[in-house]
C-alpha cells in the first residue's frame, strides 16, 4: 500500500457521511444557516420525504456572488470571527454543511442581499461547482437540494418511508422553533402543511411558552411552571410541567444550550433526579429548559452533528438544574394539572342522554348539523302523567301493594355525611336546617374548600367557592407524611415513638439480614430494630409521624425495597424510596371513616404543604371540578 491524499470529492463524501445522515440532517444544517443569517421566517418544502427535494427559503441577510462561491468550499465560514474555537456564538461554525450536501446531491443556492437589485445563483452537482450567475430571487437565500444521495446510492437503502423521514424533519424544525420563538417556521410536503409556527410576541418567557404550546399542545400552557435561576455565571430558564402532567416516555423533554437543541445524558439525569420525589420510575416529566453557559465553559464541538455538548463543570450544571426545578415545583404548592379534571369530566355524562358527537377539526358548534341541544325539560304535568301511566294497578299485590312514586326515598345515601347525628332528620328537615349564612370560604383563603362528605370511606368531597374538590384521602396523607419526614431529616432526625410491646417480624433469612445490615441507617429515619434470631427482626421504635402503622407490612416492604437498591448504595442516596415506603404505611388508609374536623384538617395541611397535588408515585391526590363545567354536564350552560 502507498500513501496518497484523498481527492476533494471523496473527502466531501466522507464528511457528508458524518454530517448528513438522512434528509432531516440536511434540513437541520440549512435551517441553522438561515437562523444564523438573521432570518425572521424560514419555509421548508420536502418531496418524497426529502429524497427528491429539500427547499429552504429564508429572508435573512443574503450573500453576494463572491460569498456564494466561497460558501460551497470546505471549512469556509463567517461564524468564527475571532478564530477561537471556544468562542462560538452561532449554531453553525464548521463550514462543512454546504460542500458535504453538494457532494452527494444536486444543490442550487440562490441568494440576494438586502440592498441588491437582483439575486445570484450557484450550482453544485456531485461536488462539481459552477460559476455564480445572475438569477431571479427575493431577498434572502433559497437552497434547493435534489436527488439526495444520488452520488452515494448505497446510502439510499438506509432511508425510511417518506412519511417517516418527513416526521424526522418536522422534529428538527420544532426543536429549532422552540429555541427561536421570534422566527416563523413552516414545513410542507407539497400536499399538506406539516409544521406551521408563527413568530410569537411579548417578553421572552411569554414568547417561549406560546411557542412551546404550539409544539407540545395547549395543555402544556395550562400546566407549565416557569423556571428562572442563576449560579456562578450560568442561567437556567424555561418551563416545566406539573408532576401530574407526565408521559410514559421522555420524548417531550427538550433541552437547549446557548440556543442549540441538544441531547445530553447529564441534563436528562438531572431532570430525572429533580422529579424523583414526584414521579414513578416509568413516568417522565414534560419540559423545555434553556441553559445559558459562557462559551468557554462548554464544548459544542464533540459531535459532528453538534447534537451533544461537554461541560467544564458538570456538577455545577447538574446542581443548578436540580435545585431550580425543585424550587419551581415547591412554588406550585398543592396545584395539580388541569388534565386530571378534564379527564374526570370526559368520563362523566348525564345518565340516559346521548353523548354529544365530536366536532370535526375546523368546525365549531353554532347551528351546524353537528351541533347538539339538550332535550327540553318536562313540565310538572308531564311528570305526573308519566308517573300515573307507569304506576301499578290497584290490587296487584307483592312489592307494589302500597303504591309510591320512588321506593326507598327515605333511605340514607351510600355516602357518609360530615354530620351524622344519631337522630338523623328527615330530608325536608335537613333541607330546612341548611345554614345559608355560612357559604364556602373564598378561593384565596382555602383553595380546597370545606369538607361536605366522605364517599366509600376513601374520598373526601369538599365545596369550594366555584366548584367541588374530590380528594383521595390515602394518597393525600401519604404525601403529607412524606414531606414531614423529609423536613424532619433536614432538621436533624425523625422523632421516634417506642412501641409498648416490641413487634416481632419473621422474614426469609436473607431478607431479614438485608434489613438488619441497614439498622443504623434506618435508625436515622426513626425506625429502631435489631436481630432476634435467624430470619426474625424485633422492632422497638417507629417514626412518630407514622402513628399506628402496620409495622409488619412496613418491614416486609422495606426488605423488598432494599433488595432492589442493592448493598452498595447508601439509604441517604435513596431517601425518597425508603421514606415513600414508610409514609405509605403511616398514612390514612382507604376505608377509614373520618369526621368533619379530620377531613378539614387534611385539606388545610394539603394547602400548606408543597407538592401535595400528587402522591409519591406521581398520581393526583385530588380532582377539582369547576361549577361551570358541572353545569355543562346538566345542560345548564
């Protein structure tokens, strides 16, 4: 073998293999160039998923004929004015995109500067350039890429179906759109509009939230919390979803570093750690975070497609993200996502009435053929006539010997009232005794209202100023106990209570050994135990917060928890898991009857406790139904 220099065409094709993996990669490079050129609008058109045509039109600064000739040369860039590779202020800086794309496709660039009278055009086909020539074109730049990978046909077999490739390109544009809300973006495939993002107005947080809502959905607008934190020259902004507003995968977690969409394990892990107390292991938060880092503290040149970054101080970045997200979640208090209430209302409909047909996209109710009107209410005469027609004939016997309109009208309901005196009054007496001078408190004073009833010994029904709240008493109290345990740990330790008679718990010998080996660490959490023979544990003290808990069930669950954690991991590193297990056993259980004072005390504690809108597993602790929504169910609105 002899050494030789590769020809420029082959060099460009090798570079194209790294930079242009699929049509979406070319779209990313061309749209980034448009954003760097100061464009306020970028329009992208694809044909056959980008295989036949990729056209990107922008209204940026444009290029002169000399610039066009230089732009298609390798490593030609205007984005490193100081020639400092650690002072990068643009999305693109390598100078490889255009020559790489031109080496594997037929590419045409048409550009016109803002003060020029006409445009100029240059063509590159399979790496062969033509001379710039005059052309017709609007101000800005238009890049057309045809027959992608025609010069490297082996790459074509790796492309997916046109619809799949179009969706990859849409994801690229959506991510860049979230990073630059001041720019309008569109994507069409020749027959339909795939992406349509208009430029947003207002301050930075409002522009970003409007753009995020356009991409993620309107529900994100209603359930997003703002984030704004700074530390040692770093600043983190963005919006995060409430814990009860989550997904089964992490596809809707968007991270940006200095305006650049990235996928970084450090950032993903930090987000996971911040939500550790609020989400189950198989649920993921929805968020968009924007990290601003001094250019010298981050390396964006570690990946050919610039999709990964490397930080100088990774622990500083992780600490900023975790603390900022936890602070934002704490500021939310007991708030739960609106999707919980929407789901409850969607599952409810008036008995015996037809469901309102769904309106097609782009149609409104009005008086169209799709509109629905509730049936008119019957008059009292019609009601009496109906009863008379359905009443049994005299002398029928059996259950109908004594005619009555509604059997068991005086029977108690299957719900426990907050007031249950031994001599319960009749329905009429109870209605007359209602204290109308004691309305529910204002929403600003007690957002969760006043307890009115307990259903199925599990759910508390409370009346608010403008609706009702249904609380899962076990899930709510579990969160309250958990938060108090964390506060006690931060204050120096969890208070204990000694058992009058120590509890003897028998387990498998291996499980008992795992628990006994962690006795010292469990003692810091308020659980004092010791070995009592092979496979036997003696529990002497439990956390006072747990009250009268199921000690045997607690030890069994902790043994299973420790088996999953392993031997090498300290319990303080998995405090959320262990405390969550202990809080579950010390909470008000489903099936326990509560009086009015206990129910109202639980509501007041929820209002004063951060994160009480969801339990330790990310499930909602309450559902709020507004009065106007309830009235719609009954056709009153």
